[in-house]
């Protein structure tokens, strides 16, 4: 990302997988602010999804609307570490298609 040094990641993950995500983010250096690491915030949310034909859902049935408890996790990441951070998230995330928003910080 040209000229952008810091990013904010928003990650939606089942509550059951939060601790694994938190550790994975720490290991790759996401969430470092000054002399602190593991800096992130998380908020309980209710997620919905409907697996379509060809999906291999972690939770749910093809064609049926699902609902579940998730956390929305917000964490800062250096732009130069984005690829490594996304790989670490996907390694511990149970969803076939994790929802991860990457937002440049000015």
C-alpha cells in the first residue's frame, strides 16, 4: 500500500476461536502500539450467513440461513506485515471465507 504505513484490521471470528486469534496476532507483531503488544479491541456481535452450493461451511447447512455469536476484533498492523498477518489469521480462523476488512490509517 503506497505511502500507507499503518492499517486497521477488522476480523469477524467465532467467540470460540478468539484466544487462538489473539495469540496468532501477537506472534506476527500485529497490535503493537509504542511499548505495548497485544493491543486490540473486541466486541460481541451476531453474525448471519447462508452457505451456497459448493460451500464447505464450518457451521451451518447449505441453503439455510444461519446465525451465530462472533467477536469483531480490531487491531493495528504495519502495512509491510499485512501478508504475514493475513496468513496468520487464516491459519487459525475456522471459516472457509473469513471476513477481514483492511482499512488504511492516515
